C-alpha cells in the first residue's frame, strides 16, 4: 500500500485506515484577472501562514539555514512573526552546516540572514573527508544499496539539536529546485 499525498494513515488492532487531510484544490481560488503584484502578495500570505503553522509546537524548534533562497525566506518570515508577537512562539534556533574553503560554502549568506534575525544560531563545519571507514555500517543502517553521504553531517546536527531540546526542524528542502535555472550560479 502506498500512502497518497495529503493523506495520513492510522493502523491499530482494528485495521488500517487512511484519510485525506489536505487537498490543494480546496485552497486554490479560481483564476482571476489580478495584477502580478497581487499574486506576489497572495504568495507571501500563503507562505507566511505556512511558516506560522509549522511553528505551532510547544517544544523548541530549529530552522535549518543554508543561506539559500528557501531556508533564508523561512528564517526571515519566522523572525517577522516573532517581532509581530501575535501569539507566543516556541524557542527557535537556526542550524547551519558550513563548508569552509569549499566552493559550496554559503557562510557569507548565512551571516547576512543571521544579522537580521533574533534567533540563536548553531553553526558547525560539516565533515568532509573519507567516508569509506563507516560506509558498510551506513549501508546496513539505511538498508539500501547506496550510501547517503550526508549521514555524518546529519548525525552531528542531530546531536546539536538534541542538546537544544529541538523536536521539530523546519527546512526549505526542495524550494531551490523549484526556482533552479540552468544559468543559476
């Protein structure tokens, strides 16, 4: 059985049941002839509401901050929500994996976002090096025929988050792919 998007599954001694909890068609208004800036405003409202819903937790929460468009936008909106103070938010921290000396290091973008947000920041250098020593263990752990080379970075991040008591991590995973362009550097 494959769980369909927007559904959740409940399994107990009575059996397995699925329910649809979200349908994008229910939230979309019919197309209208509005100006482009109104579309931008509506996107911002939906995005802000989405971030606010993800901050609705009693435990501390971490916002993954890579310095890219997606995670930077999530952190900026969370900072705005906290400044607005419409409702109490949980303790919020950011977590960033840095790659000093490598072309993919986005530390300068992370720094720029952190300058304008009130959240404590967890930063650590992601491990770079020989993964072969733990490769067999990782393959057994994930029960897959291919390694996940980010396992060590995620393990370090998880240790930092556990020390902060964070049980929720909000990422912008996937958003860069939505706006990716072959000419993007």
